[in-house]
């Protein structure tokens, strides 16, 4: 401030700086943050960020809860052993190997597994995961995952396998039936054809002809 002899402000002195670029950068950052949040919440897939160090989820979108039934507070209140007990026993080994690959830095790792939802039902999940945050040593501290519910697809696959198995079984029975019927028909037909030919012999006695005719009738029946 510039003052006169009486101490009154008669002017101002200042400096101005162009902060247009900084403001534009801030706006762009806000836009990208909002865009990411909207995409995550509008996605039909469950999205989460899992921290290796704390053994908790740092983030879960609403679809995660929609698919599995658990909120982030419920998941993070579980002990690691309790949480991993929700994976199907037959899938634990593949899940452990999957997470080891991610921890080593492998990107876009895909896996399928069964997870017990809050209602106690098994949900088939198809998940794609990649490292998210690295520490100063380049070690993976957390990873981001995207998964979808493929239970209906898996059930359809199971039904298709059952239908295929049943069709193959039916085909085996059908072939056995045809082979058996062929044998059952061929045996009496041999009698009909064979003894019909023998009847052409004019030297046969009446008794022999009668015997052959009885055999032909029996075979026909």
C-alpha cells in the first residue's frame, strides 16, 4: 500500500501472475478424477483395490457389493484367513498362484474362481488383475481387480456337458440295441432262408418237408 504523509492509503502496489495453465491443469485433474469415479460406479463389473501389506481392500465399487453382498467395511473387518475361506476349497491353490504372479509384477492376470457370497451361495467369478501401487523399491504393494459374475455361463456349461454325456450314453445304448436287434433278427432269418432253399429239393419226403416248414414258421414267429 502507498500512503501519504498523513498515513492515508493513496495507492496500491502489487504483482500479478498468470495462473491459467495451473487452473486448467487443476480442472483437468478434477475431470479425470470424476471421470474415473463415474466409470467405476457405472461399470457392471466389480472393481476393487487390494493391499498386500494390510490384507484389506482399499477400494470397492458398488457393483462389488451387488455381486457378492459384502460392503468394504464387512470385508475389511475379516481376518485374512476368514476372507480367504470364502473362496471354494478347490480354487484356493489357483488363487494363491494367481496372486503370486501379480505380486511379482505380472499384468492383466486372468482367473476363474468360486466365491461364497453373503447369502452363502457360490458365485463363479471371472477376474482380471494387475499391479496398482509400487513402493520405492518397485515392489507391488497393491493391485487393482475387475471381475464379473459368470455363474449363469458356468451353469450353462455344466448343463451342456451333462446333455453331451447323456447324448453319448444314449448313442452307446442305441448302437448296442441295433447290434443286438441285428443279431436277434439275423439268427431266425438264417433259418427261414436256409430251410426255404432246402424245400426246393423234389426228393424230400413229406415228413421232412413238414419238418422244414415247421422250422420256417417257428423262425418267422
